C-alpha cells in the first residue's frame, strides 16, 4: 500500500542488506529509478521492485549522485561527486566513467542529453566555465568562459540554450543555437529583453541592438545619453533634453518628461511594463526633501489610450 504524508506519497520502503546503505536524491523529475548504495551501487525501481547493479564503479561512497534520464524516464547516466567536491560523468549503458573528476557541478539539460552531450561546470578562482562534453568520448567539445550554468529555452516551438553568468537571477549571459553558436555578441554583463516578435533586444550604456534568433542583427539604435531600461517590445532612453519610450526598432512612442537635473533615475526602482497594458517609470526629485510628497514621481503611460498619468509619492524604494 502507499502512504500519503503531507502530500508526499511513500511508494516503497527499501530494506538494506548491508551495514553500509545510502539512498541518493535526484534533480530529475521524470526518472523511474533511484540510486542506492548497498555494499555496491544499484538502480532501484520502487514500483517494479527491480534492482539493477551499476557495474564499473568503485565501492567508494559518493557525497552526491545525480541520476540523468531520457525523456521516457529510462536511466542514462550519473553525475558523481566525491567528498572533495570533484565530479565526473558515468554512462550507465556503457558501464564506464566518461570523464575524470574535473567538474564542480553538473548543468546538463534534457535537450543536451538528447543531443548526446553532458554539461560540466568548473568553478575556478579566476574564471567560471561551462564545458559541453561528448557523451561517448568525454571530450570537451565547447568551452564557455564566465558562465555558471546552461539551461533550455523554448521560443515559438524552437529550443535554444541559455548560458547563464549568474546564479542570482540577473539576466547576464548569452543565448545559443542548438549548434552552440552565440546568437548575440559575448559580453561580460548585459541586459536583454525577449520581444513578442521573436527578437532579442540587447543594451549597452548608450545604444541598443536587436537580433533575431538565428543571430542576425536586424537593428542598431542611435547613440543616447543613456539606455535606461529594456522592456518587452520597448526601450526607455535618455537624451540631452528628455526621457522617452521607443519601440524596439527605435520609433518614438512617447516622451516621459523633459530632462531635469533634480530628477534621478535608479535601476533598482520599479520601472516595468505592467500586465494592464501600461509602462511606468519612477524617479526621485532630489530638489524635494525626503518624506515630502513629490519626492518620488511615477510616470505611467497607457499604451492603448496614449495618456500619461503622474503620481507623486513621499518615499520610493527606500532611496533618500
């Protein structure tokens, strides 16, 4: 029988046959097996109760084992981590370690697995890198420096890869085609937006560029004092006279306000396209004392009516 505890279904209890026994969790959601160490390593199916020995491994107890599976849930490979943090890839069907213990972590995606690759991460003092590894030879066939992970990205029915340079949610990295070519130029840190016409807008300090998902550049903007913010389908820029909204082909949508020396823009403040069809931007008016109405000024542009609403506030995002 199964037991349900707080929404977690217990499907089986494994009884160890040795004094040394350990079960390993896995990050794969569609796997049918679990990895168990019981004097040696096994793949164990808790539904069918089938236990298959994993041969070709030493009997050392690993700190962590990540089980990688095909899309149909069948077990394909293991990522093994020793106590010293070094990791290696093991092919279950070939019964062999494909790589040595060279990697700090595993970033293999479903699409990478299906395409015949693993993705290992090396975290070094001077640089972090993602390495695309051939599953049969263990050869590092592609190297991406200044990266910490790779993930699958689906747009309009087509899969791409996203190479991330940060683990904390910042949009820092690069998009790759299925053949691992970079769609946009390699930059240490840049901001991007994915547009509704299946293009990517990438900004530098004073320009922005638009690419399609084959890597072709289709638009380069004029130079501005600053490109303040990218939104889906829109860009907020500052000129020597005004702050305005453009579409992602550089066409003027509206002027937010004339440039005023007492206004100060912060990227950490709320300035985003809202679900109700409007675009907002918040600035500080440094000429007004903290805690006084008007210190914070929110400009909201209604895309449908083309009207701008101004909302004055006393405090904004904890900024003085």
